[in-house]
């Protein structure tokens, strides 16, 4: 069974940057769409960005121009480079892979605060 392990969250000041990583245990993910979602306290989980196996990307309007999603199929890993972070980006960030009914990572906390 494929498992996802996320890393890279933390505390950063407004305007700062973080890079999230999500490593999958199975190579099947290289043939699927991978993505990042986030959930802030009291809010529903929302799409941040996705990337297909053909490297087509999609972003939420709120992060366009600031976040970049990428993947390394040799490492079965998807990344989220987050620049110009804002306090409203504070959330738990989850990796998602379209395998079976969908797989989720355990989540990594991103806190943007001065």
C-alpha cells in the first residue's frame, strides 16, 4: 500500500518562504496526479495546487504567482515551494495522490506569523 510522508512545514515570518515535500512509498504515483491541499482552523480543506503526470499544473487563485508545485518522478516526490507567505496561508498542508480512492498524507503545519 502506498504511503505518503510529508515534511518541510514550520513557522515563518510574513514574506518568507518554505518548501514542502511529500514522498510516496510506491512508484505508481508517477503515473498519477499529485497535489497539495490545506485546512485552516474552522475552515474546510481546500485545493492549493495539483500537478499531473504530464506536468500540467493548477493553482488556487489565492496562491498563484507565489507558490510553485513540482514533482520528481525518480524520487516519487511532489514539492510545494511557497514564497511571499502571508498570515492567511497558515494551515495544515496535506499531500494528496490520485491512487485508488485517493490517498492523503498526515499533514504538516505551516504557520506564518511575526
